[in-house]
C-alpha cells in the first residue's frame, strides 16, 4: 500500500498570500496518477488537480500542482476567502488500494 | 452534467449489513467505460476508498474491506450498490459515491454523501 503523508497538518494564512501544501508518498508513484481535492465543511470533495499538474475543469489558474516520484506540491496563489478548506492528495498509480493523504487544513489567519 | 445521489438507511445495527445505492444521471453506465466507486469519511477524519466497479462489472476492492464488501451494478436503472457486512461502530461514516473514468483515474464527480451510523 502506498501511504501518502501530507504536511503541514494545518496551515494558517491570510487572503492574498500563497499556500504551499506538500504530499509525500511512501514509494515512488507515477506523476500521472496523483490528484488533489478540496473539501469544504458539509460538502463532498472536489477534484482540483489530476496527473499531478493538470487542473480539472473550471478550476482557477491560481491553483497549480507539481512534483514527481515521492514529493508533490499543491500551490495556491493569491488566496481567496473561498479557498480556506481541507485539501487531500490521492494516488491511483498502485492499487488496490487507492489511497488518500490525511489532509491539510488551510485556515484563515 | 453528471450527478450522483446516494440512498440507503441512515442507521444500521452492529453485525448487520450496510447497503447503499448510488443513482446517477447525465451519463450511462453501459455506454462508456467508466468506473463507479465508494469512498467513506468517518466524522472528523479523512477519506478512505472502499471499492469500485466498472460498467462491465469488473470490481476492485480495498483489501482492508475485501472480506466484508461487495458491489453490484444495475445498468438498466443507472445504479450501483455497496454492501458491507458485519458492521461495527467503526464503520460509522459519511459514504460518498463517485465516478472515475478508468481504473487509473481520479474521482471527477461525487455524490453529496450520506451519513450512516452504526449503533444498537
């Protein structure tokens, strides 16, 4: 099983700042098979990024993904109030099982 | 626009079987080679993939659940179902159904989720 470890657990920033979220895999995965999701309270997760760096339909370009091997990054430029949420990474390279990270909570400072 | 909706009992007794159905619209289970999956989220915790089924009936199960879980698909009604037996309080969670385009694709459409509580 590929374990994904996200850091930090909580990130406190102000609107307008840049957020950098990390996802580290327990072993190398193809960058084609790494996704990021955003989840707001009481809502289902929403796909933001797939194949490590491709934005899903309708996702603003302030969201970007990068990385390869075992280290992946989600960057959110110029934080908007609606960006404060929990973010999860997910690998679908080696399965079963498909695995998620434990999440990073992005909160308003 | 693809829409998914979970349905099923909100309360299940320990040792019984949890059964949920996902009904989707805006697509056809038998036309495209998609996969349909279940993911759960215990209160205040993270996401856990349970299982997926393809339109052709191929199933993929999380080994953590393999002995307790099964999925089925009703192509005529655009529905697929999850059955998780011998439940315990640890199975209390919000259960989401979701679509992925292939076995190696992310979950691009999600249902709103349904809370299932396991309690006597």
